[in-house]
């Protein structure tokens, strides 16, 4: 039943699920590439609840978002996993250039598309963001009241992680140095008519000097690599490697942090209420504090689920840990 022209999904594929390549346009003119999954035992003439899904930040639809989409399709939903603008198979002359505005818009464009399918009930559309796309999906839901229920899994606030550091350790001095670094990077790009790759979360050495990297992850894992890098490496470089994934095979454009400095995500997520929000994170996730902070920003109805013993990357693909029963009950209970 699969209708994907060239299937490169990196998870176990359920051949009983009807899935097809789709393309749709956002307000900025980018053409987004997605995989549209029909629910198991799909029946013509029915109107189904639907969920749009993207993430992690730097992943593609053939990775974690596709696994989430397939699993929720097995549980009765129409789902759409899609590549963000400039990434994967989505359009963009400049590749791998993240934007808080455009990436937020991409979720609403996905709602446009899925709501146009004659087997989808427009009043029953939800959205789910994984990792860094969690902050974008909450931001999208704040303005887009067509999203009737919103969920995140091991979410990051990408602007915060870029400019404050994932652990909040980036100093005002380092932030100022980063602005100089980005200014010089723009001169370099302009002079060479290019958009060079580099770190989206700029690291610094012990002398507060920026460390320029051309790849998010190394080709080989150092013996003394920290646990977070190790988890990311095993997922993106080994069991879920995909050549179109930024995290597997390259880096974001080096000037990616530019827009995230001025345009903060999640500023109005309290306005999601009275629509419900579900925040899922791992007990051992290095991003847990960000999920908990977003939960505090939200108004009721809201729910925080902390998965015991789970790391951040565990909730990308570990089927025994991802709480799909909870995602199913949340969406079925609120898309009705």
C-alpha cells in the first residue's frame, strides 16, 4: 500500500499503512515535502481526526517524526510528517537555514494541507513537535486556533538553547562575542556568495573564543564524549542515519542563530488555552528543564508527563519508552 517513490525511512515500516509522498506550500512560498499516512483500516467516506508532526530540529520525515506519524496512524489518525523549509526534500535555495518565523509557519501550512483532505475533519486537527520543533509547534498553536490540541516530545526552546546554552551557561560576554562572530560570518558569506555551514549552538573554548564546526556531530565518537553527544551520535550517525538529515550529515547554515536572537519563541503560548496542551519529556533528558519551563508558561488545561528513566534521545525512537498510549488518549480525548 506504500506510495512513497523511494522509501528511505529508517524505522520499521508497517506495510499495512497507506502512506504517500505529498507536497504543499507555506505562506512564504516554500514547498514542503511530507509523508501523509492514512489510518489503519481506512474507510472511504469517513472523516478522521488528524495530526501534523515535525522534528527533531535537524531531522527529516524519514526519522523520528515518521515513526510517530506511522504509530499514530496505526491508532486511527490521519498523520502528516514533514520536512521543515530548507531541509530534507523541502524547498529553499539556501539549504538548512532555520528560522523561528518560517518553521512556525510550516506547522500552519501543514494544517492547511491536511485540512484540505476530504477524509479529514477540520475541527479535529492536532499538532505535535519533537525536540526543537516543540517550541515552534507551541508558538504555532498560540496563533493558529485551528490546532485543537497540541503536544510536544522532549522539546527544546531553540532560541534559548542557541543564545543562552542548553544548560543556561552562555555568558553575556559570550553572547556579545557571538554577535561579532555572526557579523564576520555574514561578511564571509557575502564576499564568497555562499552560506557556509556551522554550529547553530556556538560553543566556546576556555578563553571565550568561538569554536567553528562544520558538522554537528563528528564522524567518529571520542572515547571521552559526554553522554548527550553519545546519545545523539548513536541515533543520527548509526541506527537512524539519513543522508538528508542535517544532524546526520552536516550542519545548519552558520548564520542560523541570527533570527533567533531577535524573535523569541513561545512568547504567547499562554493563549493556547482553553485548548489543551501535553508536554512529554524524559526523566533523564538533558532538555527536561526546558519542557518544564514551557509547561509553567502554559495555562490550563495542560499536562506534563515525565517518562521514567528516559533520556532525550530515547524518546526519538525507543518504542518501549515513548508514551504512545498517552499521545493516543490525549488526541482522541481532545479531537472529538
